[in-house]
C-alpha cells in the first residue's frame, strides 16, 4: 500500500488518509479516518434523529422523522400508536377528534428517554369539512364490508371443500367397521382419522365466515358527527 498523494478537496482531507495498492491488478484500498471524522461519527452515534408529533383534526396524530422498523414505533406502540405504509406512524382513532394529550405525552416521554429530540405540535383549528369526514367514513365502511364479505366467501368455500373431501373418504367404506385382524385395518384407521380431521377443519372454517359476516354488518361505534362535536 502507498499513500495517496496529489490535490485533495476539503471533503477528501476531512475523511482521512487514503492508502491504495499500486499494482495494476490490485484494487484494494484502505482509509485511516481523520480525528475530525472520528469525532463526528461518534457524535452521530450518540444523537438520534429528531422527531415531531403533530396533531390536527384533519389528519389526526402523526409522528414524522421515522418509519416502522427504525426503533421508534416499537417504543410508542404500547400507547396505541400504529404504523401504515401509506400514513406512517399514527395514533389510532385520533382523526376528527381532539388531541389525546395523555397518550401524546406518554409517547413523547418514552422517545425522549430513549435519546430522541421530540417536538409536539397541536393545532385544533385545522379541521375537515363535515361532508368530507362523513364521506371518508362511508368509504372506509364500504371497504371493510367488501373485505369481510370476500373473506367470508373464502372461508365458506374452504369449509365446503374439506367437508366434501371427508365425505368422499367415508363413502368408500359405506359404514363398514374396521377389521382389526385384517391387513387393511391400518389404512382404514388412517382414512377415518383423516376424515375426522377434515370434518373438524370444515367446522372451524364454517365458524369463521359467521364472524366475518358479523364484522361486515357491524356499524361504526362513533359517527363523524359525534367526533367533530368535541
């Protein structure tokens, strides 16, 4: 290795001293960080990214400056915060409502205890129009109904298929008892056990469509009118 010489920019000098291999077939290089770079890297390790918790009635309570998987979400999840690819980290049920200062304070304290700089901004004046909030609620209810309806159909189809397969197995024996001393006894027992297992799975799958249909028809517990009164 030989010392890299020649003109260097301030940024290159800041990174440290470069040593490179002079052989034509060698592409190796090494860097000895400068004291300035080492100090900055150490400072970055101690200081975590600043975060902002904002609340408006139009958008609800949101956390900016981080995403799920970076460690922030895991700290505030116990306080009813959730994560979504489209929204980011948010407080569940906070839209079109007054700020839940209790949970916001708990989240901010937990983040500060972990070394984050946290800013809390609350604006109760920024609201959505009533018609817009009501339309959004209706659209989300329709989306849930469609999702649970399709889910119920899948469960029902799976249940019917398992039940019919179990019936096919039992029909092969037409109620014939197991011949304990016959060579076919082991196969007969295995088939009966498999049919019994399929019947059980079918019954379990049949209960799931009922729950899905109940969720599909369940009305929202809080209307937009009630949410915007606070």
